[in-house]
C-alpha cells in the first residue's frame, strides 16, 4: 500500500497513460462543439445555395387557390402563406439574404475594426485618443436606434442595411483589438522585432496580429449571430428587405398576423434564425475552447 | 574595413531619465563609454543600475513618451552625428543591419505563434534582397552555425518546442542574420543554467572571433564578464564607477564597489576554474545594503552609504572618473590613491 509514496515506473507510466487518454478525450469533446457548429452551418449554406434544386416553386409565385396550407400538404412540404407562396422555397431563398448579412457585414467590420484597433493601439498618442473617442461616441448611442436612424435616412434597402452595420459595428472590434495590442506591444518579442529594425506595419501585422487575432475572431462569431438577428429585426420593422423578396425577419413580421390560425408562417422562419444562430454560437464556443487549449 | 582598435561606438555623457508616476528616475546619469572594433566590452553592475536602459537607449528602443535622453551616441560607420534622438527611420535602418541586440529571456523574445524558420527567414530577408532558396539556405546555415542539430527540420518547430538554451541560440542566429557590426547582449545567459550559460558564452566568443564584430556584453555576473570581455565598465546607480582592461580591473581594482563585486565572487570560480581574483579562498562577502533609489538622488558619491572606505566628504562631494595608471583605467573615487593598498590587499577585507 505504499504506492502513494513510491510508485514503480510501470505504475507511473500507467497513470500518465490514463491521464493522456483523458486529456485526448476532452480535446475531442471540445472539438465536437466546433464540428457540430460547422456541420449545422454547412447544412444551412448548402440548403440556401441549392434552393433552385431543392424546391420547384419560385419564392414569389402566388397560388391563390391554396393559401395558408399547413405543413405536410402534398407539394408544399412546409405549407404556404396567405398568398399561397411555398414556405419552404421562401425560407431557403430568404436565407440567402440573412447569410449574406452574417458573412458580408461581419467580415467587413471584423477586418476594418481590427485594423483600426491595431493601428490605434500600436501608434498610440493623438491618433489613439482620436479613434477611441470616436469609438466612445458610437458606444454612447443606443446601437439599434442608431442603425434604424441610418437606414431610415438612407431609405430601406438591403444595401443600406449593410451600410448601416458597417458604419456602426466596427467599434467593438476596434476596442477589443486596441486593448490586445496595447498589451502585446509591451511583450519582449515585439521589442526584439523592433531591435531588428522591422517596419511598424510589419510589426503590427506579422508580430502582433497573429498573437492577438483570436479575441476578435471569437467576437465575430457572436457578432454574426447578432447581425442575423439585426437583419431580421430590420426586416421585421420594414426597414430591410422589401416585399415580396423573402427574408426571415420579414416573414416573421408578416406571419405574426396569422399566428393564432396559421402558426407555421412565423414559426418556421423563426426556427431557421435560431438554427443558424446556434450554428454560429457553437462555432464560436468551439473555436474559443480550441484556441484556449492550444497553449503555445 | 574594420581595423581592430578603432572606435566603433562612442557614448558621451548619456543621460536617460524616465518619467514615472513616482517621479523622474535617473536610470542612466551621465555615462560615457567607447566600444572599439572587434572588441568585447563588458558592462557589469547590480540589478537596476542602468545597464539595460543604456543598451535600449543605444538601440533607440526606449518608449519615447516617458524618456528624456541627452548626450551623444555616435556610431562611427554612420558618421560623426549623434544617433540619439535621430529620426525613427534612420534608427530603423541601423537596427538589425548594424546594431543587433539579444535579450535576457529567450523564452519570451520570440513570437510564440510563429515557427522558428518563419521568424528567422524574416530576419534574413529584412535587410537583404535574397531569393527564396538563398534565404532558406542562409537561415539553415545560421541555425547550424549556432549549434542547432538538424536545422532544416527544426525550422518548422515553434518556440515552445525548444529549450531555453536552444532558443537563445536561435535568437543569436536571428541577431546575426544581417551580419551586424555591433551586438548588444543584454544578460544573454542570466535565465539559463550554468552549463548552458558556458556554452552560450563560448558560442558568442567564437562568433565574435569569426565575424570580427564588436560586442557589448551586459551582466550582473562579474565572473561571466571577466571570462569573456576585453574591457570592463562597472556601473553603479546609473553611473560608470570604473572602467579599464579586464586584467587591470580584476588585479588592481580602483573603486571600492569593484572590489566589493570581486569579493562577492565565489573563491572557486565558475565552471571549476580558479577565481579571477588571484585564487583567494574564504567566506563569500556580500555587499551590505541595496542600491540607492534613482528618483531622489542624494548628494555626494552614490556608493558612499555602502562603502567601507567612505569618509564624511564622500557624502557631500563627488568626483568625475579619474584616470589612473596606464591603459585607459579610470575610477570614480577621489580617495582611490589613499585606499589603493587596502583595495588590492586581501587582508583589507577583514577590517570592516
């Protein structure tokens, strides 16, 4: 019973092996989150891109003879809306706009905000003060009100919705990136890079960015979900996509009038929003775990 | 074009004051030193005496916002104009290509998320126009030169896959990538164990002999300094208190602080070699007290509060460096002639 104090080499090996196996399992489990998210998002993207193959109806084709058909009606898997338009077709085509927002709006703000934050943090001084006060200014406004104001001013359209998100959403990235850069700037490897006579842009993008990018990338996953909800909200308020073009928010908005009699009109696009949002969230969580685990 | 004995870098009356929330820290307070071609100059002193700030000021790496620097730093191949407070682009062109620096902690001086090869190739390409294959060849050659086994394979590895000693070798390879004329080594062996320390020092010595570059070796360890350097500058509280050829410093120190540093060496020198200070034996002697604050600097000699030879005048009056003997030996002690016998004499140690 003295193994507590003096373990034989074979015992030690055994213990170490068990630990390794345990660690490997937990890594796999962590990866499962990421894989699940990627699979779900992959399904959404595939369905949206393959919409012309998957459904035979145009999303705007009206069938006055079969309005408000419930899901499971022959020929209309998810039923039809008040104008007899095929709901499956509308959900799939509508998803294109929502995914475009999720990617298009997010990538632009991710890249733009990251560069602004990186430069502000590295250069410092007056430029930093100016940019960060600008960020404060944006944060001081209620975000949704600001977006609604911009879209209302420019006129409701999909492009203006993008524009409003681009104008307002970079600030969060800039603030996160600036904080990271200020910390990284003091690291010895940055000092060493400066001692080698590298140019500032090289130090920023090749030395600081690779070690600090994970925070903004993780945030962008959360932000993508937010942007889908935002697009849906704007559509719901009539400031985004205009009828008859399908979009999930617009569909939910239109469907609410029939919620007591024809639940599927609002519920099905709502589920699509939730499914896509969960996919992005899982990817974000999975990436966060993975990046935290990779402690090198 | 490099003639041994020609001055390569001259620092004149350099002052680096740092603005902090506690007050102005006089980290470097009027030091002058010269590095000659193909020379290894040692800077030795306790922690916090301004060694690192000196190096970083020479390299122009101090944060501009908090630094107030004055004096002259002349890098002779670049002309006789001082490079202190020179435009950033001018300094950038000198750094890496002419002046290179290696740091105390190799574990943190490399970017953790980029491979060794990536970072080495970057340094190789920074100041030269090479083809991809040439650059790769030079990079592997450098790794081989600093003693990394299987260099081509290890190029793909990341810093966390290397030991501290190996990383310091990589950092030396990176520093040498564009064949600098002067290498500033800021405590390059402090974070390494003694065996590795010796290997790194021999490597630096070898490389210095091969390339004929000059070197400033900074350490708090006098044993390391005496083993490697041609000349030594002893710093205390932001000032130079003694400078001279290594042999002169260890056999005939002129400043009580240098004597105290020599006394603090183990009798049996490092790596089993006899101690430089004439092989004496006996208990180790530490220096009582700690270095003074560099914020409220008292009048008089800065070492006076800890000096066994201090008299009343030392506390109110200070001298400049006084040349003594031959060979550019100088010490900042006005009593050096009086106490000369005591400083050189072993038995003088028992009196305090």
